[in-house]
């Protein structure tokens, strides 16, 4: 009898082991990249050492709710970018209504505006209070939809396996999953997603360049935003007059996306003009041909900024809705990581032309409708009426406001 009982137990164990292997979700792609996700808790990070440790991707916490910006967000972004890591951003959702969720998406989008992002934007919604499952899904979907609408970038859902299994349903499960599950060889089946684009497999990782523990992840190729220009599309060769272009020198930390934004063209156009095969691979010191901006409607306003203790070029660039490269070029800065308190920087804020009779002014951090109206010798009410603004106290960096000529 004892022998039969032992055999039965053995069979049960074998079945459990077999089932645990069978009922698991797989990576969406066999091309795997090592990654980490960080926030203020990791402090100042030596991203050169991180990159040398074999890490390919870093997700950075940018924002939470509608007021919180991670205090190390700008620093972590600039240093990760300068050391060649692929970057993603995530937002921690605290909304308790659909309207709050939309506002959080707007806030998140405003803080990452103008930055180079390589990976899908991530929604981290994991504390629900007394919300029902129906309310949680409505809030999460509202956040995702609004974020997609504003940024025109794809979104990934970050969730642990238990929440994926018991909370998420409906349309949200159509979005890619970044799953968190520790102590397993593969993420368990959750009944909603068959694959994952990211797997956070431990929160106790140790990486050179980071003091203390950090979340470790394995991401698939599908975590990237698809901006591959070599997707089979044939781009005809076009000869244009040389006087339509000028040549610039690529600086350390530059990306084609930043340069394209600076000169008002697309990444694909820059790649075509310069015969670049890999848009993610450009080199500091190389020459790049860029179009000359012949817009007669541009208004460039020069602002003299005095550097304060704790400033970085990335932080200043974000505040004025320009790029680090623009500031470096305008001020002949050789090392973008080296600025000094008291240093005077020339910042060029731009207002670009729109339809006849109006200018499009790009809002920068610190602007108010009153300050903009005063600058352009108009009234707040005129701007409100022209732009159909519902709340005169709510404008966003990067927003285009029509201004009467």
C-alpha cells in the first residue's frame, strides 16, 4: 500500500511539473534584450558601467499622478542616452476617475515631450484602492487611449501575473504585456495574454554602476517603437540643389530624431539625404547634411538663461522646449555634461507660422496665457477664443497656440 501511495504522489508531482511548464506564456519574439527599470530610488547612476555590464534597455520613471516628476528623471535620461542605452519611459497611475486618467496621460506626455524614446511607453497601474474591476479597466483604457492620441506612440501595459489574471480584461488585453513575476523560470499563464514583450524577473538585481538593488528585465524585440526605415519601402533617389542644405557636426548624445526635430524634417528624410542605413547609429564628430529652414514665418526669441546649481543641459532644454544639441551649438559647448552655476546661456525659443493671419506659438515651461498675450501685444481672451481653450489656467509645454499677427 505504501509503495502504491508513493507512486501516486510521484505521478502527481510529475503532472504538476509538466503543467507548470505547459501553462506559461512565451516571449513575443526570440530576440531578447537585457534591461532594467529605474526611478529615484536608484539615485545617481553610472550608465557607462551599466552599458558595459550588458544592459541594452533602461525604462525610466518619469511621472506619477498629475503633479509628481521623478527628481532624477532628467539626469537619468541624459546620462542613459549619452551612453548609448535604448530608453523607455513609464508613468505610475494614481487616477480614480476616467477624467483623472486622461489628465495624467496629458501630464506624462508633456514631461517626455521632445525626448528621444526607443521603447513603447508604459502604463504602471497597480494600486486600485476601492475601485471595482470595471472602473479599473475603464481608467486604464482611458489613460492609454489619451496617451496614444497625444504622443502617437504605442503603449505597453505593466502588470504582475496576479493582476493580469484577475483584473485586466477587454480591450486592454489587446495591448502588449510587460509582466512582473519573480522566482519562476517562465511567467505563468494568466488567461489573458499568450505572450509578453517584457518580463521583470527580479527586483533584487545587482548591476555595476548602480548602488543597491534594481529591477531586472528581459525584453523582446517587440518592445521597440518601430521606426525602421529599411522595411521594404523603396525610396527613390532625388537630386536637390546643394544650396538648400548646410552641414553640421554631430555632437555626443545627438540622435537623428532630435536633429530632425531641430531642423523641421523627418528622420527618414535625414536618413535619405545622408544615405544612412541604420537610423540608430550615428557618430559624434561626423558631418551631417541638414535642410536650411527658409520659413519666412519663423519668430526666434533669444532668452539669456543664467545656470543655477543643480542644472543640467537636458533639464534646461526641456524647460524651454528645445534640444540639448541646439543649446550646445548656440553656445559653442563642447562637453554637454559640463556647465557651471552663473554661466550665461543663449536659448532660442521659436514661434512658427501656421495658417494665414496667425502664428503658432509653442508653449514653454513657465508660460501663462497672460505672459504670452503680453509678449504678442494681444489679450488673454483673444487667445482663449482663437484656440477654443476651456480652462485658461491649463496650457502645456509643446502646445501650439494660435496668435493673431
